C-alpha cells in the first residue's frame, strides 16, 4: 500500500465560527461524566491509494458527510484508540505513553487491512487537538480529556475487499469518573454463553466490531444486576481472558500477581503493561499465565486469592468484588478494593498526574 511515510504532515487550521460559549462550556466541564461532553474541534486526515495521507485539518467538530455505500457502514472496517490528556501538578498538559497507542493503532490497522499511519502523525494530531481545546479540561477532581482517535473506511463500494479510501479522525471528550457511582468495586458476570474473541480472530485488535459483539453479553450481565462481563476463551470456555474493555489481574496471598497472557485473543492494554512494570519494580512477582474460572472460584474460597482488579485507560484500576456465573456467585477478598489494587492504582495515577517521579519516560508534556 502507498504510504506517505516519514514526511511530517502539515495541518490546515480551519476557523471555528461558533465555538461553545464560555459559560456553557464551564457548566459542561464541572460534572462531565464520561463520553458525552465533546469539545469544539476535531482532527481529520484523508487517505487514498494514490496520495497516501493528505488533507490534514484541525477544524470545528461537526457531523461527517458520508456516502451511504461507504464500506465502514456495511463491513465495519473501523479501528480506534483511547487515551487521556492529564493536567500535571504544575498545570502543563501531558499524555501518557501515546507512542504505545500509535503502535497499537497500526497493529489494529494491519489486522483490519487498513493503511499504516505514521506514529509521529498520530501523536502530533493529538498534541495539536488537545492544545487547541485545553479550555475544555474538566474542573472536577480526577478529570481528564478523553482522546478518541479512529479510522474508518470511506470508499463507496459494496464489494467485499479492503477499501481504497480512509479517514482518520480524533475527537475529545471531557471526562470525570468512568463508572457512574465512582464505585469502589464492580461486580462481574462470567459469560459461559458468549465469547469475545477466538484464536485467529480480531481479539487483539481495537476494532468497533469486537465491541458490537460484546453488547448482548454486557446487557445480559446488567439485567442480572452485574456491572461488567468477563469473557472466557472460545475453545474450552474455561480460561479467563478479559472484560469487554479492560484487562484482569489476580493478586495472591504470597504477593504474586497473575494476568492472562497475550495469546492473540486479548487486547494488549497499555495500563496492563504499565502495571506489570510498576508491580515488578516494587519487587512483586508478576506472571502471565492462564487462569481458569474454577481456579478463580476455588482460590477465592480458600483465601489464596486476595484481590482481583480490572484495568484500562478509561477506568484506570477497578477492584472486582463479586463474581457470578451459572454456577453461582463468590466474593473476592473483602469484596472491596484490596491493598495491592489501591497501591498500584495510586502509583499509576500519581505518575500520570506528575505527582510521582516518571522513571520510565512515560509522560509526554505537551507544553
Ligand atoms: C482498550 C482495551 C483495553 C485496555 O487498554 P488500555 O490501553 O489499558 O486502555 C482492554 N481490553 C480491551 C478489549 C480494550 O479494547
């Protein structure tokens, strides 16, 4: 595929004729919730076979005009990323390991037969947008700007093959806390009826299709009074994989942490990777090994398992209290956030917000 490779791309800045008035914006960012308060601007970059990436703009956030035959609407050729802009203790805006999101985006693109986007262009588009809309940074405690880069197939063609035209976009959303109640621990339904990803499928790609397939199992879990779904492996329905959008960790009474291995059916979370590093730095043993639902239940009952937590950019680190399946339910540890869960969460959040020293070069200052 043609690739406009290393040449840095110039963004055309389109003026905004009607940004949201300051008083309305202030009201919206005082208590933004998650994923519903959007900022004034967006990034768009076009791709086609002849020109590669071109027409990069930073302009007003507005509805897209798409041909009804465009491929994304029919065959779901779409990928996305999710990361946050934080405000450091000194007031500067910063990103957390954005080059990892850029790399993962291209990994997803390759699986969905979409063009590669140079990592510098990915990060630069985010930098420009965040700085343009920095006044949207939430005033609520623990707030951030949630960044959603994504790519869609825009070619109008109903034949089944990779499209020949794409659009890359970045939008921003003011974010408070991800879970409505700011819940201290979530409850989880282990789905034995539905799977998220099969070997050879798209489980390791961040694509909208994976989420579409998770909506029914998620709705079933909610109907049972549970907060989230946990998926098991597709072959044996036994090995714990992850939640619909978060990776899982298990903490044992000897201080060992276990997280399922990246076998191709699990999304390689950047939060997961960061927590493995932080835990090892503390001297904890972290193993990437398979863990079965029956082991989870038995170890919670015996007390060998003391904590379980889920992690991802949106909710950071969230304790798992109650676990239920067709076989009944069990409680992990105290049913609330354990010490290791809280300590690792605090460590990560302190680095992201520039309170603790950034020993790994994870924080990218934007100004
Ligand atoms: C995005 C995502 C995660 C978390 O990844 P982070 O990089 O930590 O935000 C975990 N699982 C799935 C399925 C995801 O889509």
